[in-house]
């Protein structure tokens, strides 16, 4: 299940007990982009495998 970026930010803020710094926010944004890309690749592979059945 994909989670939203703002939900992830809120969870990290809660875990840290503070708001993210600008650099931490940029890093989290980059990590989220990687997360989305990986999930998109998995979905595409599943679609391709399903089409071959």
C-alpha cells in the first residue's frame, strides 16, 4: 500500500518529536520519490506477468 508524502512527513515528525529541518525534508522528499519509483516498477512487472497468462 502506498502512503502519501504528507502522511509520511507527519509520521517522521512524530517519531522525531520535532519538525524536519529543510535538509531533512529534501532528503525525505527524495526518498519518497525513490519509494514511488520502486512501487511503480513492481506494478508494471505485475501487469506484464498478468498479460502473459
